[in-house]
C-alpha cells in the first residue's frame, strides 16, 4: 500500500501538487483550488502535531471510528467523493495566494520524512498507528489532488 512515509510517494505527490495553479478547477465538491490546498495544509499540520492538537475524538467516532479507519486503510482503494471535511478543516476564505499555499503543502509533505507525532488521535478514527497514519495521509492528499484532476 502507498504510504506518505515512502520518499517515492512523497515525490509523486509533490510533482502532482506542482501541477496545481490558480485556474485549476474541481471535478467534484464545493472547494476551489485555494480552499483545497489550504484545507490540506491545515489537515497535514494537524496530523503532524503543528496545530489543532486539542481536538478530541467525536462521540460517533468512538462508536464507528475504528471500523471506518480499517475500511479506509486496508487497501489502496481511493477515498470516495463527498467525504466530510470536519468543522475544524473547513476553509471559509475563498481566495488567497495559491502559490504560497502550494509551497506550504509541499513542505508539509516533505516533513513526513521526519514524522514524530505517533500519539496522534484523529477526531473521528481515534488513535491511529504510524502505518495507518501513513496510508490515510497519502489517501487524503491523493483524494484532493484527484478532485482537481492531478
């Protein structure tokens, strides 16, 4: 399975991120390219322990989280369209500097080479192993890049 902890996978994601520009259009969903990249930045910074570290597992996650995590990390099946972003990761601002956000995202992807937040608790899935984090982080970024056709 692809994992964000693999350098070749990080390089592939970085090349795809480089293809995003101001005129990139979503093939599904409500976010524009700026919102999508900023959403990915916020989410990856959270996974790496750089922000939103105070989020706790939701009640429904305590019931269904482990089952959903297992189904999302058991194979290379891409994430489905229409997955909810979560309130903490919804980007309300509609415009900004895409190039700056793209560079931030590439830096966050590179930072997975030195990942050290193994106590990470996802707000829905709960406690995740490093292997699960690697697979899901890849799938999350891949999902949004596919959303914009790259």
